[in-house]
C-alpha cells in the first residue's frame, strides 16, 4: 500500500542545490513523485510506503545541502496518484511568499579547480558557477529563484550546459546560473571614453594595465570596484586624488591568506571569516615594514582585506599581485555603481579603463565589512554575502517597516519570527542614495511578500528616512528615539526579552528633550526606556561644521573646562593648528549662544581628545579622528584617569571636564601621546562601568547591552567588556547587525511592534 504526501520545506532552500539533492534522495529510496520551487519554498510530492517516506524526511534534514537552512517542514497527506518516476517539475507560483532568498555566494573550491584546469571546458571562464556558488540576491528579479527570474535568462544554455542542467549525476544539475564560454556572459574592456578595446584579450589587457599603474573599474557581483596595484604608491595616490578622497581607507584584495600575512596579522578567527563563503572585508592589524603603499590607509593601524570571490577576481589575482586596491566605485556618498552606463557617467576622470560584463546586476550591493571584537564577528557593514538572510527573532512580530537612520542607512522589514535588514544603503542626503532606498524598500516588500501596516522611524525631524515615513499613507506611525533603537537592536539579536541596562555610545542621536545625545544609559525593554544616566551636557558650537572639524569640538569642550583661561593654553597642539583668532571667534559665539546646542555625545568627546592630543584636527571621513586615536594606543597600559559619576535629580552624570583636565596635565608633563590615548580609553571604560554599577544597585538589573558606533572601537569594547564581566555583569554586544547606525532599523522595528501591541 502506497502513501502519498506533499512536503513543503521553508527556509533558505533555493539556489543552494536543494532540488537536485531531493531528486537524488528520492531516486535512491525508490520514491516516486516530483519536486518544485514555489514562492513559499521547495514543494515535494512523494509517493512510497510509510516507512520509506519517514526515512526520506529524516534524510532531507540530515543530508541537506551545506548552504541550505531549513526553518520548517510541513507534510500534508494526499490521495494516491500512482506516479511512475520522480521528476524535477516546473516551478509553480503559489500565493504565500515566505521563502528566504539566498545571498550571493563566493566561488566554491570545485569551481576554482575547474577554472585553473587547462583540460576543463571552463578553463579561464570568468563566470563559472554551480549549485553551491555564484551570484544569487544580486541577480534575482523575483522569486521563485529560477533562471527566467534572474539575469541569466538572457543566456540560453548550449548543449553541453543543458546536459549538466538536466542530468542528476552532474554537479550543475538544476544550477540556475549555469553557463560556459560558449553560451554565457562575456567580459569587455573599454577605454576612459567608453570606446571598446578590440582585438585584445580583455582579461590579459586588464592585468597588463593594472601592472602599468592604471586604474581600472571592474564590474563584479554587486557593483563596480575601482582597482589598482596596492604596491604602486603613485597609482594609489592618483586614485585618492581623482576620487577626492584624502584619507578614507581603501580595501585590499589578495589571492590567499599567505599573501595577506605578508602585510597583516591574521588570527585564526579572522582567517575563518576571510575564507567564509560570505567573503566579507575583514579589518586586520597591519604589519610595519611592508610593500603595500602607505596611501592605502593613512594614519591607521589596520587594513580592510578581502579574498577574491568571483572567478574573474581569481583570474586577475593569480597574476602575481601581492594586493590590489578594490574599493567600491561610487561618487562621494552615492551608492555603488552597478552598470556600465552609470560607471561612465559617475567615474569620469577617475577610471582609466572599464572592465564590464553583460550579466546584469539587479540588486546593487556593496562588500560587507567585519571585524573581530571580543573574539567574535562584529559586522560594520552588512551587505553582500549576508543580505537578504534574515535575523531570527525569539518572538513573533507584526509586519513592520523600519526605515533606519540617515548615515549608514539600512531599513528593516519584519514578519513572523524574522527580521529582514536591508543591505547597507548609505548616506540618504545623497539624492541617488535616497532613490536606492525607496526602490529597495519596494523590492524587499515584493520579494518577501510583506505588506507592513506599521512604520517605525527616528525622532530626528530632519532625517530623510523619517520624512519618507511621515509621508506614507494608511499605516500606523511610530517615532523611535535613536539610542533606544540601538539598545533594542542589541537586545533583539541576542534574544533578550526582559529589561536591560543599555549603554549607547555614538556621535549623534536626537534626544526626546530635543538635544543631541550620544553617551546614554537607558533602562530599557522594547516598549519603554528611562534615561538614568548620560555624559553631562556641554555646549557645542558649530553644528555640522563641528562634526567634520574636531578642532572646533575641542574648542567647545575646552571652553567648558577653562572658560576665558583657554586663550592662555597656547602650548596645546590644537591651539597652534586652530589659531587664537579662530578659537576666540568660537568662544565668542558660545557666549552669545549662536549655533550652539547642548550635547552628551561620546563621539564628539573622542574627536575633541584626538584634536587636543594633536592627532587629528579635521575629519576627512566619518570617525577618522576617533579611529586614529585608537590606532596609536600603546598596548598594556592599565592606568586611567579618575573620574566619577555624580547623581543629579536621580540621573547619573559623567562630567568630562574632570577627565580633560587630567589629559592635559599629562600632555603638559610630557607623557607620550600613545600612553595618554590608552589612559583616555581606559578612563571611558571605567567611567561607564561605574555608572552601570550604580544603576545595578538601583534596579537590580544585571544584563548590559552595548550599542552605538563607538563600539566599533575594539580597544574600548574589549576593555569595557572585561571590566563589566569582572563585576559579574552579563554583557551583550552586536554580531549579526552593525553596532553603528546600520543596526538601528532592527531596533526600531522591535520597538514599533511592542508599542503597537
Ligand atoms: Zn561552484
Ligand atoms: Zn554553455
Ligand atoms: Fe547612532
């Protein structure tokens, strides 16, 4: 007696070789029926005796493809049909779109071997892929993930490729990106005016050009990179000049770990991240005497390094390069350039040549950036390789759209037990980033079939994401405080339900008193927060100008310390940079309260100290002064400056004037700047841990969540974590979404969901 059942498998099950696996399992067990992709997942119609069907389901779970992630398996009994064999059926479009879309996967080892095997028909073929690797999210127009719904639909498979596609014994059985040099996409080389270079092998010519010091824009998975030889100092400097990018670090790409070890220290954990199929840029500590140009990351003790992730990258890097600069190709704060037409329009005067290909990028997506903090992965920019994988939540959520912040924007959609944070969108003040933001929201809603009835946004009245949300019709709107969102985001990814002590440290967030917050101690759950501590307000003059010019911030902070006596502090390094006139003009404006605002920002305090110590007076990119301050820290300094929180009307205040006075005393006493930098970091950690201790006494809460951009600072995060853990606190940090503003959309969604209940 035969039984027939339908089995619906949900999760990340498409584009990972699931159907071929099912096919082979079914055939080996003698099961008849079929398997297909649907909008909801993979659907199997199976006929066999009861025991065999049971074994079948067990084997699906235990032998699933490596990249697959099963979230549920539902079975429904059916009337017997008498199937004669087992087939992979055409995809059916169902109603429910709950399927998880696979992120882009770096080239697998099998494909790499074929790429360099002179006897293989894919030898040197730059678009070699299989069921286990290749582009996914970046080329998908809609689900289900079939060839007709992705960019490969323009390329009809040749006979040999089709054989692989239909033959269950082949490793490219039902590979939706299958192609070869006869039937697949091609590469083309263009000069700076967009004129095609004919009669030359585009790959060899490109390698030759890079060796000669040229800058080539190369199309990859999620967009174009600007590429040059990282050992060629004048090429790297020229790229800086053309991009108008003074100091912001460039990412590097090297063939393998051995090569990376020639210029960086690589720990085991970092090696695992570098080699993972997500292939992020990993921030690594640099070595000293190296051949990589100093212009790659001026003033920093680290490099962002990535291994190749496409066949094309491998083909180029095999040609004896130690490292290539591979930086996202874009204009200023615009999104990454994703088509040749955009490249020509936006990279004029930057790229000498363009290496284009004709596989369209549907969803533009940058390289992800990660770093190891506390010996775990910490995501700085969540994009290719990670998105659109969801963050699994401990609770069921309503369908919410959270639109995120302004800089480093991401948005987030939720449904059921899942949050879907978008890829890094960028700075919304750029018009094209705003367009990218709006288009991506629409795209995500379609892809996941989510129709949010609630929209969450930041309280800041000027954030363009908030303005976008305010304009939406027919949805419930929830305004969320910036630092509450940071903490809720950290709670969500750590599965915390109860109240915590939240420590949010960042540059700028709009407070519910209308002032600028940035060092906040919140007792929070998802629905509420209470602000029980912060850095004591200082009057900051200059608004946005202060953010980009730390010497202005230093003036505001020091005026708070010295008052009129500041003009006598001529020996301070920042004084000679700024000049007495400028300093007096700022203090004059502070007296008259012109363009001033009280702030409790930790980011600004770091800026001020960086300038006071003569390290960085102007930020040419976000966070520069703080990153350079961290970079020069002398290791193994445990001293710190004593400063203690004081209670005022039930709120714990940390007064940084006490701290700054001591920093300057040390500076005047001739203590080395790297030692002062270490003592300053240590003091921040001690001050925060003291406040947390006081709050635990008051509330009996023992869980501390750390969030905000300042926790990208490895030294600070590790120091603070160890101090808190020594006091028996349970400390939680981010690893699944960024601790910077790229993570707040998740927190906003959690809060809006809780409030709307
Ligand atoms: Zn492969
Ligand atoms: Zn082919
Ligand atoms: Fe923030």
